[in-house]
């Protein structure tokens, strides 16, 4: 009963406060990302999937990683961050990263 009474008191206080203030819509203009993924196998697939969530710089600033590590990163993007990447595209993205951003 005490919880109900608390809700009623809160509702009365909100009603007394009057209408909520109107908020003006705001927009933010982000700087353009000058970086692009370098040409390589499946670069179009990488661009279409990866740029939806982060910049090319974010990927390109990572250290050179071996194919299994890139595969784990792509899996993490899909499973943890829920990136909507198909199985087929995931394989193409790993191929791209292994070809362009892996140690020699």
C-alpha cells in the first residue's frame, strides 16, 4: 500500500508542476571521415557492412592481425554488437582484412 501511496503522491506532484517544457530538436554535424578502406578483395562488402557502425579509421588504426584474430573480431561484431552481417559477408570481410591488414 505504501508503494501505491508513493506513486499517487508523485503523480500529484507532477500534475501540480504543469506541462513539461517543449524541447527543440537538435542536430549535430559530424566531421567527414577522410579515410576510406584501401582497395582490396571485397572492399565493397567491407564498406557496406563496416561503415554502418564505425569509421574506416577505426579499423585501419588497429594493429596488423592474423586471419584467425580478424575472424574472431568479425564474429564479435556480429554476436556481441549485433552487427547485421550475413555469414557470406562475414567470410568476405575476413578475407579482405587478412589480405590488407595482416602481418606479412
